[in-house]
């Protein structure tokens, strides 16, 4: 077995520098050999800031490196499937940031190639490595909530469209807006903790109401602000709502990058016959139960590890062992199917049947 797994980070933007790169650097069993970005200065800065690796501009230059074991794909959505498939076909394992791809057909191609080539393809749905999320999963599977019949997810913000006019708000680059950017995490989390129920029918509406015309949009803050382009494109959803019937609970949701309601909230409620859970997204949770004629409210306290770091470290472990993990493409693709159905339902204004 190799002393160190050699890795390339493809795309050196925010998610790479804040999550993937620090995790790889912290792992004594991993070594970053390449930092790749189409903006040379980003790759060069990553080399300088981390004291390792080589800066490259074109990922194709390193496809055939026999020393390279694995890659993190941290690019915009339009290149997820292209880059992931290229590296898998060249014998490398892949951790690809969420969403798996812009549209379902691209994600399905990634799934097929992963199993054709026997290469690991993990999708960056990091909530599967949250301590709070896994404790909720254990409570549900242990029957504490009884039958979980309804889950409600809220991922709503006031006015915070990211990088307005840039890749985030351009369908050709991202494949969608608030649903595919934020909703993917919430829907995947629900699927994960509820035992991966199969979606049966999906009904949804996606709205593009506030971000256009770009020059008139008033915002309180804007992450990915470096992409802000008043002359750019805005053709994605800034808010979305939907209802999903599954073989398990019914899932309903409201999401928004931008809406004219200030106190939207980011949380998930799990409603069961014996109890319920309110989960503050990226935080802890409150458990509501009853016992001996009493209604009980429990707010557990526990140490929370950094879920992005745990995700990357588990990916390295799986590369070494050549085994698939909890965010394998075969698991994550269910969320791609749901999101595609929401968009299809919105376009046709009718319910979509998946099974």
C-alpha cells in the first residue's frame, strides 16, 4: 500500500480553499500533487499558501500521471461531469462537489462511468458527515420518532443571490439556482436520514422573479461577489417550492436565494407519530417526545466535528481501501432525480411521476 495518496485539486476557488485543501493538508496519508485552475493566479496562490504541489492550468495535462490517485473536482457545475468522467476513465478516483451535475442526464452518465470503470465517485453532500445529522438518523432508525410521515425543509434567505450575472445565475453553467445550489443539500440530507426512500411523484414551481433586471436588484449581501456582473445573465430560479411523495415520508420544501420576507429560516422539521425533530441547518437539533403523561423537549449537546473535513478524510480512506462510501454517486443521484423532476414539473405545470 502506498504511503500517501496523491491528489489533485481541480478548481481553486472558495470551496477548495476553505474545505478540500485544508482537509488534504491535515491528513498525513494524503499529498496534494497538483493545484489546477483556469485562472493561473489561483493555482499559483494555492501552491504558495500551502507549500506543496504544482500549479497547472489545464487538467488534461495531468490525466495520465501514473502517480496521481484521486482528484477533488471543485469547478462550476457545467464541468463536473466532464472532468469527473475524464479522470475516472484515466483510472483516478473522484470526489466531486455538489450538485453531481447540471442536469440528470449528466449525473446518470457519471454513475454509469463510475461503475463501468470501477472508480470511486463521491459527491460532496457534506451533511452526511455532520454529527447532528447522523444522530438524527440514528434516532429515526431507532424508532424514537415512530413513523416519520412528513418532513418540511426551509432554505430561505432575504436577498442574497450569489454572484449575480455570473456563473451562479447562468443556467448554461449551473443548471439552476436556489434549488440546485442550496436545495440539493437539504433534499439529500432528508433522503439520507430517512433511509433513502424512493421518490414517487414530484410537484414543484421554480420562480425567477427578483434578480432581473440585474441593475435594479437590491441586495443585503452577496457571496461569490467576484462574479457580480450587471451586464451578465440571470436565467435561473431565485425561489422554489415543492412537494415530493416517496416510499417513506412526504417531503415539502420552500427555498429562496431571494424573497421579500426577511425572516425566512434554514431548518428541517421531521414529523413522526411518536415525536418530532427540529434541526437547525448546520447546527444542532431539538427533540420533542412524550413520556409518562409528560411532553418532553430535549436539546442535546455534543461535540461537532467539521463535516467538510470529515468528508474529505473519509474519501481518502476509501481511496486507500478501494471501497465506496456514504456519499457514493449511486446514493446521491436520487437527489438529482428529484431536482430534475421539480424543474420539469415547474416547466410543465404538472405533477411528475417517477415510479
